[in-house]
């Protein structure tokens, strides 16, 4: 195999490029995985898990330069592949699949290995040394003094006085902290494959999108429609979500009007009858549940329409005269 510059490649590289091109053409979804601190045995377990679950997924590892070269070449026919090539940085791999990416991610990330801290490694989580006895001999106090950790000797062993942070997530582990954790037999880290991006054939997607389910979408849509309806009702504009509320409010106003006038219409007759004959519907003092809103709306109108009490005319004499 040769390229435009006349260079030739080994049969191994030709086979690798052919496999990658075939995966790009046949499997639409690509999961970009971080493989930091993941050994070959752990990769073997992951591949076995994928086969056991019956998922159509291919894990591909290799040199970034080779992977980018093949993907860039495939981008000549499909330019969106350039976005996948741009995302390939540091120690990463590719998982090609035609299955639901969320299911594949669960299989990839559930296989983790417990490991100790190494100097210079990026801590995947916070690590604390809890207060209390350490079980170490007094001769080892130098490790604690180098880290500025307050200790005391209790019953022939070193005891830490208060909790101390040994590593912070996302930061490098110091050599002294790593040595102390090793001496104390601490293995605080879990290492495994981590999905850092998803390519859906058109562009890169944040893995957090995979956590969104149908219930989340329905809840967001419901909240958005509620806000649109509230705005429509406030400004009096008949947007679709607000129309049912507007119709209901208009109906209540019309029913309230019929209670104080001779005007009536078919839909209000039942409510008026419930108010006039509450005993007929098993109610007492105000009618059934359907009439209550209309009656409540009509009450202020009745109070406003009631004439003021007439003053008695002074006849010029008193009962006690």
C-alpha cells in the first residue's frame, strides 16, 4: 500500500486501516473512551463482557496519528468525520457500535480495577487520611512530618489528630502523599474505561446527554408549556397552551353574568339549577361542586348590586317624649 507521497506501509498497518475504514462505514455510533491506567487484561475483560452481552460493538485501540490519518481520508466522502478526528487526543480509544450508546457505556464503565496512588498521577477522586490510629511505628513519623500532618504517639503507634487531605480530584498526586498511602496500604483509586465523547455520525455529543431519558424530556416540555401558557394569560395573547385556560375563564364569567340577569344559555342551565336547588343534588347551602366556582364568582357581583339600606325619616317626635 502506498500514498500520494510514494510512501509504503506494512501489511499490519494496511490491515488496521482497512478494519477502521470498514467500521466507519458500517457502524454509525462511535464512543470515544479514555484508557488512562487501564491494562491489557482489563481491556480483555471488557471485550469479553461486550461479547457476552450479545452487543454489536468493536473496541479499537491504536496510535492517534494512524487513526486520524484514516479518519481524515474517510472524511473526503463524509466531512463530518473531521469532527471525530479532532476529538482524538491523548490516550484514547474508539468503540464502534450500532446499538444504543447508553447500554454500551454501562458495560464499558462498570469494569473497574482498584489501584494504589502513583506519584504524578491525576487523582480521579478526593483522598483523605482520617483521624485515628494508623498502626504504624513511631519511627515512621518522618512521613507525616514531611506532609505537615499533626500526630501523636498512642499505645506505641502513630495516631493522626485530625482528618487530612492527601489528594484532590483532578490534581496530581505528590510523591510524599503517594509514599504515605503506599506505606499505609491505601488503594483509593478505581481505574477503568471512561466515555468522554459520542459521535453520532454528524457531530460529537457530550456523554451527559446519554443520561437524559423520556421522563426528563416530558418534564422539560411540560414546564416549558406551563411558562408559555402563563405568559399568554398575562398579556392576553391566545397562544395554544393558554387557550384552554382562557376559554374556561370566559365560561366562568358568562355563568356569573347569568346569575344576576335574565340572560341565560344552555351550558349554564345545569349550574343555575344546582344553585337554586342544592337539595336536589345532595348538597346543602350553595349547591354541588360544579356550581361552587360560579357561585363564588357571582358573590361579589351580588354584593355590589345590593342597594344601600334606606335611612329612616325623622318625624319630629320621640317615643320617650
